[in-house]
C-alpha cells in the first residue's frame, strides 16, 4: 500500500468521510532507531537456530520467559532516595507496595498510623483497604478535595442506607457502616492524610479500573461500584461508564497539574498498572475480554502520560506478573498475587529506583 511506511496514522475525520492524517506521537530518525536497536540488550524475541535450546539464562525473550519470575529490562528515568517520603495511590496492589516500601525502612505517608483505628468488617483484612482508589476519576477527586483550596467534597453523594447508617461511595466499603457524623469523620481523616502528599517527593500511582460509575444526582464519579442495595432503592441514581483513552489521560494530566501546583517542588511519579484482574464486569463482554480491554487501555494511557513528563516513569509491574509462572505468582483464585510475587516486584523496584 503506497505510503504505508510513513510516520503518520490514518484516522477517520468526524466532520466528513474524508480521511485525515495524524503524526505518530514518537518519531525517530533511522540513525536514532538503529542506535536504540544496538544498545537495547532485550530487543529480540528469538533466533531460529536457538529455539530448541534450553538456555534459561539467555538474552532472548523466549528464554527469559521460561524463568519462574519474569525480569524485564528496566531503564529508570530518575532515582528516588531512601530518605524521600513516599505516597501510594491506587488499588489493593498499592497497599502491597506500601508494605514492601515500609519493609525497606522507607517513610510511606499514605500508610498513615491513624488508619489503624479503623477496624475492617472482615477481621482478616486491613483498615488501609478503606483508602483504595480504583480509577483515575476517584484518584483525581481525592487529590482535588484535599489539595485545591476551593474544592468542596460533595456531601450529597453520601447516601443513607438505614435509619442509623450511611455510605460514602468514594471510599472502599471494607468497614462497618456507621452514622452520618462518623462517616464524615472518616472522610475528614482521608482528606487529612491525602494532604500529606504535598511533602512527598515520590508518588506511586497504580491504575486499576476503566469501568466506572457516576452519581447522576450529585454529578460526580465514584470510586467503585455502588453497593447492591442502592440499585434497588435508587435505581435511577447511578449510571455506568466505559471510560476511554482521552478521559483517563485528561485525569492523569489534571493530577499532574495539581501536584505541580500544590505538591513537593521536586515530585516524581512512578505509574504502574495493577495486575489484579476485574472481579466483575458490567459490560456485555466476557470478564476475561473485559479485563484485557481495561488493562490494555490503562497500560497505553500510562505510557502516553509518562512519555510526556520527565518526572513521570512507568514501572512494569503488570508485565512482570503476567509473564511470570502462573503457579508461582497467583493465588488459586488467579486474581490475587502471592507474597513472593509482590516481593519480586518490589526487589526490582528497589534495585532500579532507590539509591
């Protein structure tokens, strides 16, 4: 096809049937591309004459993928200091990263000791799970409410469940439901801890979900799926969204702008994609297909965001888990990463990012 090798992408022009041309986001000269090729020691999947060999310590991808734990080539943009304060935002995978960082004697402001008093409804869990943030809307909301002076938390989004209990859908429902005043106290604690990100040079942001819910009445996106009883008592209050690339990238850029204005003067962000798959999908897709769509979307957004800022870098925790031995990395539910898997990830993080 003529022009197929041009560094341009053909895209549909929404104003008509004519096709428009858009430049690729990253363009290199032939000399630059060849330099990348020669310097990249992890550039090749296999060589035909080597496929029959059983060299598990080899340089080719097919050899490295035979290892129990996949270890990708990582070239960090920057280094973080062990004396830096860290803040982790994201899903339950972010909580695992907090634990590992604390094990390295690193100050993790998001794992605030004040949360220890919050007793989870499931006694085997942790009160920190209450702070999980699953989508880019909820991450942006939390940071805006905590950092932006004129931002007001939408109290109208807190819903009454019974005569004595209320629910804040911007948190994760891991705690027993309580009265309105105590629900607001938890909210105030969340925002008080979130403000500490201002003192953190290192921010770890873990992307989890692309399926989101919006509260139509309060006009705000939520952290996770509303609890089932609300679909019965208020069936028209919530609407389901499959977010797109542009939405998520805009949210991440807004987070970057907030931290640029109110955060640490030398903040650095490491963005990851949670390997933990969706529990359910509210789309028409098979759950496995829906999970692949969501993770692919978020992975592409993370790459685009990191590529636009010198102080944002992508760490491949998702790829590490997905390309390690399934029996070694996953719990029997194939959803939760075993402790050894999280340890391998954090060892690689420490080796590459911590001075």
